[in-house]
């Protein structure tokens, strides 16, 4: 694995949109626009910018409380980027897969505790970096299982059914989740991650076997999935705008479903526009230049030179 290539591709995917978003948010803050202005009693614009660019905005929010919505979404990005920063180094140190899996397994124990016990004196204490590492660890394990093991179709069906059962349990049967004490123990996130991992393993194995056929039903999910990063970082703009319109029209709570549907559709369209005309072009330019630099410093194999 090329560590330089890994970091370069992550930079190309993440940083253009992040920097663009921070420029827009800074301008809105300086203009004093409601919903985008950082409370000076909590922190300053420069502290928020530093936290966002050095990927510790989650720790800033643990300390000072919620920032405006468009800033708040960056707390999860901070955790994600810390994972990307240390993942190649961890792989380099471990060398063997079972060492890597052993370290990942530790997070299955630590994370539920980090969600419920650590930093409990803070309202946003569960935004610490260790609180959701079990989900990331389970995702890594799922990738290893999908790559290393041949799985029969009957087992893939069991994985799919089990995965959906876990997801439905967490999302739909919330009262049962509470009775099972999954909220208090912090295990509801672990169960959700396991369910997602089981589905991903089954879908990936069917895809490699050319049995995972795209359908019209799943097209909308693929559309949102391709632009998930852009949608996530920009959807709060849509939420705040539509809520303002909802309040101005003085609509009753019976119309809340229309607000939800409108937010989803418009957020998807906005994310697609941002991806198509901003982040994807910059992503491609940076990756192309990175590829050229890597090829320039990587010597060709002897047999290729002779050819």
C-alpha cells in the first residue's frame, strides 16, 4: 500500500469541499446571519476554523457545547479524519492481519463505555473519538471477511436477513431496544454497526459473483450514496431555509411530513450540484497531479523497461 497515495486520495476527496464550506460559513458568520453566527461566549471563529482544519471540532464542542448546525456536522468528520490519519500507520505497524483484528477488537469493548461513561459530565461527551470506533472497527472487519472468505449463498441469505433484522430492531422497535437495555449500555450503536456490516458483506459477495443486480428501487439510494459527503456537509443549509419557510407560512404540524420530504429531495439535488461542479472536478485534478508525481518518483520494473 502506498501511504503517500492513500493520504493524497483522502486529501483530494475531503479537503476541497471542507475548505469551501469553511469559507462560506466564515462569511455567513461575519455577516451575522442568524443560524450561522458562532456565539462569542462559547468560542471564536478562528478557534472553530482551527478545530475544523485540524480535525478536533468534536473536542471543541465537548468543551463549549453546540456550535451552529452547519458547523456541528463537522464533529463526525473530525473522527473520520483521525481514523484516516492513523489507519495506514496502524496497518504498517501491525503487518499481519490478525494483529490488526486484535487491535480492532479492543474497540468493541472500549466504545460502548466511551459512549456512556467517559466524559459523562459533559452534555456532548459522547462525541469523543473513541465513542464510535467500534462501528469503524466492525466496518474494517467486514471488509476483511468479504475479501478473505468464500461464503455460500445460503449463508449470504442468512447474513442479509440478520442484518435487516438488526437494523429494523434499532430503527423501528425502539421501545424493545430500551427494554433490552441497549441504550443505557451503549450497545445500540454496536448492534446497528453489526447489522450494517452483515448487509455489506452479503451485498459485496453477491456483487463479486455478479449476482448483485442494480434495480430501479435502489437507484435513489445509489444516487444519495454517491454524493453522501456533499449532502452531509451542505444539508443544514436546506434544513434552515425550509424551516424558515415553514414557519413563515405558519403551517401546522400536520405538514411536517412535507418538510421532511422536501429536505431530503432538495438536499440530494444540492449535494449532486456541489459534487458535479465543485468537489468532483477538484478531486479529479488533485488525484491526476498526485498520480503524475507518484509515477515520476516510482521506478519502472526492469522487465517493463525492456519491453
